[in-house]
C-alpha cells in the first residue's frame, strides 16, 4: 500500500513541474508587461533581468509553506488518504485551469486559483465524510470560508484602488512632463527617478524580502520602525546619484527605473508566489513522511494534525523551481500571448482589437463623454488649452507595429504605483493581489494617457471587463472543478486518479496544439502585412484573389453536392471553411490602413486597387455564406430534399459557375486579360440560365410540385449565385485595371 502512496507523491511532484510551467506563463505578465510594452531594452536583456529577479527571489525565499495554516481547511479533521486525494484534485485542477487561461491569453491570479481549489477539494471530501458519518458534523467544522471572502474582497478592492491610483498618478505625471519629457527631465529627472526607485526599494523590502531567509524578525521590525528614515535617505541618495548620471553621462533615468521595477516585481513574485506551485506537493510529501514515521498505522484513519505546523522548504527545491521558472520564461509561447493581451489593452497606437464591443462598454463610454462635456463647461478655456498641450502625442505612425506600445514614462508609473500599492497593502494587511494591482494600474494609466480614445475605448473596456470576469470565473471554476474531481477520487479511488491524470495530459496537449495553430495563423497574417510594399503589392493581391476564388468555386460545388446528397458532414465542413475564409478576408481588410501607410506617395493608387479587390472578395464570400448557411440548416432540420428537376438545375448551375471562376482565375494568375469579351458572354449565358431556372421554379410553385421551403431555398441559391457572377466579373475587371496601372508605372 505504501508503494501506491509513493507513486501518488511522485505524481504530485510531476504535477508541480507542470504547474510551475503553466503558472509562470500566466504570472509573467505581472513583471514583464511594462518592460516589454515600452521596449525599454532588447528582449533578451529584459528576460535576463526578470530571470535574475526570479532566481534571487527563489534562492532567498524563506519558503514557509502554510497550506493548512492559511485557514482553508482544518487538517486534523482529515485522514492521510483524504489529504492525498485533496492535493491531487487541487494540482490537476490547477494545471488544467491555468493552461486554459494561458491558451486564451488571459491573465489571472495563481493565488486565487490555488486557494479556491483547496477550498473546493476539501469541501468535496468533507461532504463525503459527513454523508458517511452519523456524528452530525457540519462543513464549517472542516472548512474556514473566511479566506475565500477575503480573496473576493481583494479582487474588488484591487480593481477600484489600483485603477484609480494608476489613472490619477499617470495624469499628474503626464501633466507635468508631457509626452515630450526629455527637456524637463534634464532638471527634474533626478527627483522623479529618486522617488520611483525609493518606492521600488521600499516594495522590495516590505513585500519582496519579508519572507527571505536573511530577513530575521529583528531586521524586519527595525525596517518597519525606521521607514521614514529609509524612505527619506533613499529618496535623497537616489535623486542625487541619478541626476549626476543623467547630467554628466547622459544615462536614461527611466530605463533604470523600468529595469529596476521589473527586477523587483520578479523577485517578489518568486519569493512569495512560488509556494502556490510547489506548496501542495511538498505538503503531500511531508504528510507521506509523517505516515512512514508511524509504521503500521492505517492511512485511512491517520489524522493529519501535523500539517498544522509550518513546512520549511529545502533551499534546493526552491532553486530547482526557480530554474524551471526561468526556462519557462525564455521558452513559453503562451506567456507571450498573456503578455500581449495586457500590452494590447494599453497600447498607445491603433491596431487590431482582440475584444469586441459590449452594451456595458458602450454605455460607460457614452456616460464618460457626457460627464466630460458637462465638467468641461466649468473649466476656463485657457486652462483646457494649456492642459491639452501636455497630452499632445509626439509624431509617430499610428500603425507602426514595431514601435513600443507606450513610452518609458508610463512604464515607470505602472511599476512605481504597483510597487507602492502592493507594499502599502502588505503593511496595512489589505488583501490586495499582485496580479490584480499590476493589471489595473496599467489599465488606469493607459486611460489617463489617452490610449483609450473614441476609436478604441469600447473594445478596451470590454477587454478589461473580460479579464476581471475571468478572475471571478477563476475562483468559481477552481472551486467547482476541484470539488467535482475530489468527489470523483473519493468514489473512484486510484482508478479515477489515473483516468484524470491521462485526461489532463490530453487536455494540455490539445490546448498546446490549438495555441500553436492560432500562433501560426497570426504569424502568417502579420508576415503578409509586413511584406507588402510598392514592388510586390500586385503579386500579393493577385495571389490572395486567386486563392480565394479557387476556394470559392470548390466550396460552392461541395455545397451543392452536400445539399443534393443530404450530406450534413460535408455541409458542416464547408460552412466552417467559408467562415475561416471570411475571417481571413476581414483581417486583410482591417490591415488596409497599415498597408496604405507603408506605400509611397507615387504608389497610393495601388492602395485603391488593393482595397477594391478586397471589397469584391468579401462580397463574394458573403454571397457564398448566404448559400451554405441556409443549405446546412435545410439538411440539418431534415426538410424534404429537392426534387429531380431542382437537383438537375442546380447541378448544371454549379458546373457552369465552376467553369466561369476557373476561367477568370486563370487569367488573373497569368496577368493576361485577353478574354474579357468571352468571359462577359459566359457570365451572360449563366445569368440567362438563372432567369430560366427561376421561371421554372415559379411554375413548380404554381403547380404545387415543390414544397415552400425548397422553393425559398432554391430562389435564394439562384439569387446569391447571380451575385457571385456579378462580383466575380467586377473583381476580374478590378484586377485588370490594377495590372494596367502597375505596368504603366514601370514604364
């Protein structure tokens, strides 16, 4: 029996490694967002600073694991077997949950997930024990729900406080320094840098190093009782040093601030949040060692009172965990996705918005505009003009994807305000979350900086609400999933454990493939936009047109075949393919402004032809979608099939449309438009055919030889096929004009 429990302990350690990987992939956004968003240094240097912070934090961490003492459950009420099932349920849930958030590119709190997983799993096992006992016990004897309420209040408090302070401090900072801050930094840069570094150092002492191995109780008490001296001394010292460095050596003060803040947050993360990933497995290992020290005892009745004691983590374990996190930082693609979400929500430039618009976000923007207009009436015009000058952005390309998402001044404010709030919250014992504070400060500062203008505000606000909703969803799903898995383990025992481990491996592998596929698609899309220039715009446009036209005729034929043969699988696949094509065409259209901005003045006419081609392509795909959608619904709802006459007509139509599209695609590929008269005649022939088939259908309706649904569907197919012909010829002519213009420019 002991061997089985040893295997479970080993499984816990493997899950710990997986949890470290998925955990740091999500938590990396906390300390990398500002540095990467502002492009303060090369990506390698930023990662090196962050990795150094993680290693230092892990090495000097006291590593006090208070899994039971944190108040989630009362360990003396659970037996060894119960504890192992709880810990396994927690770790499996944590890996699946965090990996899901990473795949979606949404930041969440690893502390919230681990706390609510412990709560859910322990409630599940407690319910099972109560149901099998006649003692009249209640769940409250096993569980302390106070921690969960503190976490929820922490979310709400963090959102309001961090967002407000981030917005206020950024507004004041920008009002003082403006976007063109270099001139004023020559005089006041030292003071700003001194204040910023003082806040960061204070944060490192109060939050980052409070549990460090070298931080004795006496030292910590001395620091807390001499805070004024430390703060004032640091401010004066840093201000003088930074001002001298800037004056005599032209050192960029903001770069020092951002890199120092990145190091401090990374160190605090490793020193305090590392236990979220390895605390549970180590607690399980300690429970296993306690059982071994009591030979002959029945694990099903061995109370785990020993878990009341704090567990000292061996430094080697912390160092290994630190190295795993560092490797993950350098290699995790999903970490970059989570960081991208946070950076994009606060970027200064325009670009593709990941989130859509919602009624709530629209109402908030409308209300904000009304309030702004009302308050603006009471502010003197000269004050408004003076303040607006401070918020005039420097000339830059709105569509430049290679530049920083925001400047170093905002990055510094993000780090300083987040550090100060977290340190203050720790001192006052407020339940502020590192994840929530860093994210909401970044959102507040982006609002004040004008990054959320009328073009993007509704989408950014929807994104912020999506992330905040994800935090609450983390708590709820962590609780429910771990509760369900714990109950499954209680009844299914080791077989259920094995099954869930295999399922979690499958899910992680599946999400990994999904993320790779999405990443590949995004890379191809961005690469095409980056590669377009004056010389190759015609070639790229022709390739896109040919690709979509070939796909259009193929999917049209498959739609008609699927409809006549009532092949629902084929129609479903066609429907998905057309949706993908439509999304691809929409992405190309959304990138038009970026492409036109890249073209030279003498090639702007090329942009006109490119836009025209994309418009016709989108109309073609809309028509195709209006054919396959109703066809799929018709077969899916098991309506009557077409009669023989109707089938023959749409098959003839399918063949002729295919020939028409093949003809125009071939000429576009060759760049030789020599058969226009023949193509126009071909189009007219099919249009006449459509008119004939429509008259035939009217006669069938009159004779009642066709059902109403069949007639409506056929009429719809005829009309949309007509649109395919018209837009197809328009696209052919647009490409002809594009080639003619392009050739004339070369002469």
